[in-house]
C-alpha cells in the first residue's frame, strides 16, 4: 500500500510512495503528530538522481524491520532538496556542524519543534566499515529519547546556538581579492590531471569562468593554462558521455576517468558557459564543439515538449550504478563489425580488462580528442544503448536550473550564430513565464501540472541572470525591464539592511535558521549571482541605484570571501566586471535600422538601445548613431558599424 507521499508531485518523493515507512511530506500535520505522540522526527533529505539515496532506500526504507522501527518510534519526513532548498540549506548546515561534512542523503533526528539533536548522511542497515548500522542508530536514539531526553535537548540547543552565532567578518575588504584568488588556485590546482584538488573532483565551472575572465583582462598565462587543461581533461575523461554527450556530475577519481554517473541540468548549463567562454578567449574550435555537443544532449534528452528543461538523469540503471553507460569490446564488434570496432575500441579505450568493474567507460584519455573520424558510428551505439537499459529521468522543471540553461543557450547562440539555441532559450523563458511566474512572484518547480512553493533567492538571482542573457541575445528591452522588476522583488522580500540577501523571503515558512548563503558550491550562491546581476544592471542602465546596490553587494561578499576567495568564484567574476567593465555601446536608432546586426558585431559587449533621441545621446547626421565607451572613456559617436568594429 502507498503512504502519504502518493499525493505528492516530486519525483523523489514519489520514488518512496510504496515504502513500508509511513512517510510524511514536510507539513504541519507531521510536526503536530510528533508532538501529540511524543515522538522524535526522522528527516530524510535527498533528490531523485542521488545514488546513495537509492542505496539507503533499498537497504532500509524498503525493509520491513527498519520500517517497523521508524513507524513505531519516530515520525518520518521525506524532503526533495531541489524543491525545498531552504530546508536543505538549514539541515545541511546542521549535518556539517555535527559531522564536519555533508552530502545526500541527509539524515537528521530532531524534536517536534524542528530542533536537531543528531545528524549524518548515509547509514548502512547494519554496521560495516566503522559505520554504525541504521537499525542500531534508531534503537540507540529511541533509548536516549526515553531514558535521557534532557541530553538530546541540550545537544539540540547547543547546535542551534552554534548555527545562529554572528558571523565574524573582516572589517575591511581586501582590495586584491582577485589576485589573491589566482594565487590560491595555483596552490590547490592539480598540475598533472587538471581540476582543483584530488578526488572526488567536481567541475565547478564558475572557477573556470573566473580564470578565463581574469586571463582576458590580465593575460596571466597560468590562468589560461589551468582553465584549458581542466576543460580538456574533463572532456577527454569519462565524465563526458562520449556516446550520448553531456557531462556527469563529478569524477570519482583524480584523472576524470570514472564519473558519478548522474547527469544534472545545472552542471551542463554552467559547463556550456565555460566552454563558450574558452572558445571566445582562445578561438579554438574544439571548445565550441564540446559546448554544442552538450547542447545536443540537452535538446535531445532534457527538453520537454513545452520547452522547459528537465532536472536530471539517474546514475543507476536496473539498480546498478553506471550500467547504462558501460560497454564491452564484443558489444562494439556486434554493432560495427570487426575492423571498425577495433578502431573504435582502441580510440575510446574499450578493452577486455575494462576500466570500471570489468566493463568500459568510453573515454579519450589515451587518444587525440580532435580526431572526429569515428563520430559517424556514435549514433549506432547511442540507439543501441537506449534500447539496452532504461534510465530514470527527473522531469520536474526548476526555475533556477532552467534559468542557468537559458543563459547557456543564449551564450551558445552568440558564439555560434545558430538560431536553434536562441529559440531554445526563448521557449524555456516562455515556459517559466507561463508556469512558474505570477507577475513578480516566482515559484520553485513545476511537475505533473502543479507548481511548487514560492521561489527563493536562487530562483530570482538565476532568472534575472537569464533575462539579462536573453536581452543580450535578442536586444529586446522587455527582458531588461523584467530583470529590473524581479530585482525590486528581491529587495523587498529578501533584502537585509546589514548587507546581502536571505535565502528565503518574508512570506516563506520560518525555519530554525534564516540562511544568507555566500559560498559557491556546485552552483553559484544566490548572493554571488546577485552581485553579477547588479553589476550588469548598473552597466546597462547607468542608474545610480543599481551602481550603489552593486557596490554594497560586492562589499558584503568581499568580507565573506576575504579568507578563501576561491570559494566565491562568481563573486570574483562580478568584481572583475565591475573593476574593468566591458565596452558599452549605446545605440540611438533611426526608423528601419536592423538592430539585431549588433548581436554579432559585438557579442560580448554591453549594448543599450535607446528608444528616443536624448540630450546626452543625440542622433548625428540624421542616421543611427553609436556611442562607444569603456568605463568613463568614450570614443566619438559613429554612424557606421564598420567604424564601430
């Protein structure tokens, strides 16, 4: 029989609807029931493509014995982190405070007042490898709840005081943060294999975007080297799906060979931006090719008929991690014939010994990544792979992740000139406006015809980022106006007079903490993305209020980033743009002028289209007039795009 999750729309929650655990979604009823029955709460947070969430579910949540313990002694709540980033943020901080690290699944035990007294991540059903078994843990917590509850409550109060303590920040921001960051990147960079640190290695494309932007302005060779080396190694290894394209979430090893096989929309969006930027900086065709291959994957497998982008694809197939992606040499021989298969297997490192659990992850670590001779065979393997195993897809559509992909498609349009990418961005924007937007109010998610809770800071900062990208790709002023309206909403609902923006707004449910996130994890934080948005708005509008807001936001983040600037890459990119802004072209058009030609004449400059002749920007010689400035230094106005170039 199904439990209370059967009425939810989250794909992650629906995965647990037939568990024998009497799950509740996060709701008042669950907390009231815990209080009425005098039981502690077990909170489990995860997402539908999470491998270890599936392992925990199969081992424990589908197990009758474990379910009996949970149902007898606890009220159990299941949360999709992608639909409730506020709950995830608060209790991830709790988990990190208890254990020194975090991850998913996140497992938290707390009172009916939402006060946590114990937390961790994955627990095996029975003890192994030095880890307590989940069964033992449940019994131990129940015993303490009955015999020494005061101790548990003391721990809960202690952790809440710890998490609510005032954040200590330096009183003055380091003026050389971007230079300090480069030094730190050099220190933690893996010179042999690329990427930051050892294993596991996450792509964190915002690090690469900063390094490329820094190189663009300062011509520091080491920045270009770190970015290019990492981008090529990620592509050549197994983190990139060489058969169906697109990137997996991270590499489990140092050389980028073995991925964690789940694919996330946000990774692919940010990586598309990074490869487009690398192409812009170096003009090397391979970076554009990789960005376009990633777009092929997104448009082919991750785009809904209505234009929104799906969230993720699972790491597991038929209950086994990576099974969908692996090949043996004999499979390739059957598909391609002996001679072509030998060439294919040699090129993609497919051997009898295998490189992952006796089978093979196709990769180019031992081959020339520029060699395209075998690409005509890829569709044969792609079609075969799709029929061989199934791959679960999380089809909920998230505002923040869709916004990042809109920005990526816009950028790919600007560097490739291919209309299909701009169309994809516009279709996704239309989807958001129809299903996830009510005037200036955003919503987190849309699935099965229903939208989720009201949007958080990350949704607004990412959608403003998308609207500014759409403005640049279309030069339609409506996108700029929409971005400005959304920013006003951010100030009124999320702003704090002491600096920065809260994760959740005035109208949201109040939790035990009100986070103000600044750290850039797998995705740039809402605050760092807001800094970038505000810098762009200040450049595009020349309005003092945006300039002041940008400066205040940069100062706020500079204090957070003072010690470890490499943890704040999106802020660093915003700081670069503020200190050395792009060329700004103000256009005063006459009737009949094709403004869209500017899109490719100056694809990475700031362009402002004025509707009317003004005192500061008059029309010269009765023809469309272009005013070109960098910072406060301006050229004489011109009437011809050739002069502009």
